[in-house]
């Protein structure tokens, strides 16, 4: 099922501009500043679901090096670059110009073994090269051959990095691919970028709106910045049809609206015998999506607690991004959500607090008279046809997110991401 935006709008875009290499306690770390920028929606690549904020990394690939821009996605495994040789004008990597590029043959263990977690098994093309098809939840797809080349990020060279050299359009709208060269898969699969780099940890901190944020690759203890609360990553060894074994899966245990815990049994948050119902942390999805019964309970409680504060948009035909059906009319000059209840996502050992601007998202271009349309930033997974809880990056704003691969856990801490970047000297 494709998730459609109601109309073309101007959207927020997160850009990593430069790379800086620091050393703390003899442990090398790459620190990359994040910057926000407004661009038209037509320029955005289509990732799983129609979100409109992307995190991008600038680096070089090949010999001689070619500059590329890749979307950072913790929900995907295989990194890929456009290698399209058609007349369509968009950023692309030309593998024929790189002396260090090597195609992956079908008989290679990379093709036969390391692709075991791909949703669609690779095949052989007529030249006996490993051919991959990537399929995403919004029904878009991309295909091409696996290859390896030298990736240079932050002054560090990674020789023999495996990625997809895609020669078909990633989306049906070529304009959507006009600003990025590809995607950087960062999940726990053996072919993900972070797995190939071998870093035991990576972290990011996303600022809201036009404030800078931070991406950090490497292992260093930053408890001096903010104490982290950890929640363990859930792993299931048995293959299940609806469980993504290489996703960053955590255990959601409940949801509070202000001080009220939603009256839901913990069993609704536990994956069933098919694997449906896992909770994934995904930087490639903008908003947070909950399975139907949990979404309905949250929607009703938030609606109840905002009855005297906000005026509901009574338009059954308007559903933002296909899954967000609770929207409000907010007149110009109304105070910025100071009286809104908070929403807390309660994980095993940690919580993620969403408040203020994080709860309502303005739909650009949508007006009813003089009133703007703002929608609740939680959606219904059932309307998207997905069998999972997905924690999007909108609710990760101003939260230090540490992905501790060595200890199989995720650390959370509420911080000012722009100030964190200044503390690390990543930008002025």
C-alpha cells in the first residue's frame, strides 16, 4: 500500500554537511554535524512510507573518488547508490569510472550467504552477477547488482565495502531522487554499513526545525553529556514471517498520556507467534505508528485530554499521510502547544517523552479559512498494512540515541541536540 501525502508541500530536510574526526581516550570516532534545510517535497527520495525528513551523509566512493549523498536509514540493511545510465538527470555513481569497483558474482558467499536476511533472495543476471531487488512498505522498489568499492567517510577509507549498484528507478517520480545518490543501510544485518565498518556503537541526535544535530560513529563513553537509560534489543533466532530479525527491535511496555497509563494489557505489545507486533526504532520513517488497538486507545485519551484546548478538524476525508486521522484546526497566534498533555513511550528500562511541538505537526499548504491544520504525530499501522510498531525519527528529536551493538541495547537521554553538537565542536 502506498502512503500518499494530501498534496505537494514544502518540507524539512536534514543534511550532514561535513565530516570531522576526533579522538577520545585513544578511541577514534567520526563526528558529523547535521543541519536542517527547507526544500520542496518533490526533491525527497521515497523511503519506507512517505515521510518528509531525511538524514543524509556526504562521503566519497570509488577510485578516483566520486562525491555521493546517502540517506541514513536504521530500518534497512543493504546500502545502495544510483548507477542509472539513462538520460534522467539525478545524482549517480558511475562504477565504470572507478578502478576499485568489483561486481559480486553469484557464487560468492556475499551473494549466497550474507544476503540471508533480504526479504527477496538475490538472483543471477545473464552475466552471472548477483542481482538484488529491494522492496519497501510503500510498494516502491529498486533493483540492481551487488558490488564492492572503497568508501571514504571522515577521512577513513573502507576498502571492499559491499553495496547495491542500482540501475532502476527507486521511485515512480524521478524528481524525488534529485537530491540524493542513494541510501545507507544501518540495521543489524551482516551487509549493513555499520556492520561492515565494525564499529561497536553509533549515535545520533536530531534537532527540531532549523537547529543543527549530530551523527557519531564509534565507541566512547559520553555519560558526562547526559546519563543514558538503556533498553535491551530483542532478538528472535527462529525465522518468523512478520518479524524483522535485523531491525533494532525493543520492547514497548506501555504508553502514558500525562500521568495516565493507558489501560492496555502488556500482551498487546508482545510479538505473536507469527512475529507480528514487534517494535522497531527506524530513522527512515518520520512519524510513529502503532497497531490499531493501541493507536485507538492513545487517540481517544489524547482527544479526551485536549477537548478544551484544541478544536478537532471534522473532515473524515482528510487523513494525513494515509494513517494519521486525528487533526486539529489551530488559529494564527495561538500559543504553541504549551498546555498539551505529554505522551511517554515506556520501554523496558527506558522511556521516550514526547511533548509540545513533537505532538502536533503542521500540514503545510492546508488551511481552513485562517486556521492551519495540525495533525497528531502518531498514526495507525493497520492503515498502512504493516504488522509492527514503528518509532520514527520525529519522536527521536532532542533525544540522544545510542545504538550499542556490542551490548545489544539502545541508550536514550533527553538532550538539546544543537548544544550537544557544540560540546563536541562539530560546528560553530
